C-alpha cells in the first residue's frame, strides 16, 4: 500500500492537534467520510472522532456515534465463549452436536466432530455463509461443509452463528442478554448491542460506498454473532484491552487468545509470503509484527469497515471504525503512524484472502 505521509512520520509522537490534521488528510485521501480511533499504550490513551456520520450533511461523527462492527462481532462471541468455558458451561473440544441439534446441517457425518475450538479458529470446514445472511431464506438454507473439519483454515460466519445458537441453548438466554451480562456490562461497554436499540436512531452512522455516497442505517432486529454488533471504537477498545491483558478469564484460558491454535493455512489455496507471519488463536488472528507478537481482527460489512491490533508485550493497541467501504485502506498507514515504522502483515494477508 502506498504511504501518503512521510515514511518515518509516527503519529503516536505528534501533538494532538497535529495528529488530528494528519488523520483528516488521510481520510480525505482515501475518501472515508468518518473515523473513530482509539490508541492506547501503557497509561496513555488518544482518541479521535473525525468526519461526518452522513456525507453531504454537517452532522459530525462523534465518539458516541454507533457504528457497525461487522466481523469484529465474532471476537465478542469468542470472549463470551471463553468466559462460559471457565465456568464449565461448554467444553471447547466437545462436539457442538452433543449439546443440541442444528437442523440446517442435515445428515452430514463429518459435522459430528465440529467443536467450539474449530469454530473459534475457523477450522470447522464450514463456508462463510450458505446464503446471504440478510436474506429471508438464509435461516432455512442448507448448511453444507466445504472442507473436512480441522483440516485447514476457512473463514466462517456460519460457524459463529452455530456456536451462538449452542450457547443460547445451554444457558437459556439470548445472545444480547449473554453479551450484556458477560461482556458489555463487566467491561462498561455502554454503547454496544447486537440488536438495534431505540436511542441509536438519534446518532447512528450511515454507511458509505466506495464513492463516498451514503447507503443506509441498518437496524438489526435479530442478533447475529457474525456481523450485527453496533458499538463505538471507545467501547470496543475496552474489549481489546481485556483480550490483551486476559481480564475476566482464568490465566490458562487467557493464553488461548495469544497462542496459535492453528497456522491459518487457507483451504484450497497455495502458500503466500505472509503465511509465516500469521496464525490463529481462539477467536483472534495472531501476527508476528515489527512491534512484537500481536492480536488482530478486521470487520467488513461492505459500507462499514473496522480493524484492531494489540501488542501485549508493549500494552499497546489500536482500534478504528469507519463508516466507509474504503476504511480498511487506512490500516497499514494507521499502524505505522501509531505503532511506528515496520511491517505488520495484516493487510498483506487480507489481500491474499480476498
């Protein structure tokens, strides 16, 4: 990716006003209408809210503007699952079908071995989506395995929804209730929900296409662990801190977030130069970066894109949310500007994934 700013410029060392000006220039360059960003290192926190919640208006995007987290929703479910595992409610290696049937799978013998571990590490063999998850036909669509379970890495939103349904069955509680009890409440994530809340209507952001034109405000009425989280960068940064520091988890369970469960060898694809630097933990990506071993994940709902990376050894994290189809184009530049010059591998690996 071309670096727009001076190669050795590190925004983490700039005064706040200068930093804000540089970020505004970056948004303009990539045609991104709005950005929420939180950078933390040690005891320092820098937070920015720039741009508009709807292009063509004067409505500013603020720190409390609800944004679609897209696939960053999955990380919430992963943390929630680990919390329930610590209380003995779910065995990460026990097949999910031992807990409850999942009719969409039909009679597929290979599905009988799929566990929460395989889902969290994207080794279930399931497709990303069997059908458009926003379509009315999705709930009853047949869910067929693409690959043998535990044989390779294949990103799957379907797996996370299946795990969601399993947890709902085991606890008798809905995902919104579980998330509030286990994640949002304890971490004080006060502007976070897997379903639309009435107060979101006053401030929620529109999405924007790659041309910068507003799309819509999606009002998710049903929780989907794969993509429906509405939150803010400030809220989500609290979760990232918990992941990085192992808060709310037993020490052995917390290590599952920072230890490679599989090498993220992608199903049906040959090796790429980035493979040696990326692996997968329980619900998060792992990267060998210039700043040290890191946790990371991305989110992409098309007209909303988001990203985080955290380096536990340095107690350093970056979280950003955009209301734009161009948002992930900011990733390399923001990492180098806040973490320092170097190689972070995430966008290179994602480019090979698409």
